[in-house]
């Protein structure tokens, strides 16, 4: 809905000013429903207004990925590192990567090590 390109409208702000999602996500002006089946993927600009609803009885996994530039410093690092890298540091993950993937992972871990303060969580401010 191009929400990443313009300031939130009053109606959007009313539905997104707390951590509580709207009762019906389709109430958000300009909302687009994306329904995924197991094994499907969606790519989107993380700056859009977005939320999700899940069936708590269904097992699921979510992989958030993004790209950034080290010039963003700790602000950029927060968006990348807020969910942790623990599983990425395990050999069973590293062993699945080719050389370029291992270089990228090493850079990510290096960025994590360079951030001295707690990176926090991007939705708390």
C-alpha cells in the first residue's frame, strides 16, 4: 500500500500507535491480505506497516532477513540483530553455507560484536 513511502495517515496512526494489533488487520486503511501456505515465502520492504495473525495450534517458523550497510551503525544493527544470531552461530547452520555465505555470516557476527550497547528492540520506541 506504499506505506513505506509516506507518513502514516491519522487512521493508520490510530491503529498502529501501540504494540497491540488491530482486532481485524484488514481495518488498516490500504491493507492487503497475503495468505501463505507451508513452504511459501513473501518478500516485502520492512518499512511498511505490517502485522500478522497466526493459529497458535499450528507449528510455524519465520525467517526475517534484511540487508543493510555498516554505515548505519547501532541503529541499523538493531533492526538486524534484535532477534538474535544464536542459531546462525551453530555449526549445523554454518556448514550449510558456501564460502560467500560464510563471509556474509562472519560480517554479520562482526557487526554484532562491534555493537557495545544493548541493541534493544525496534518496536519499543
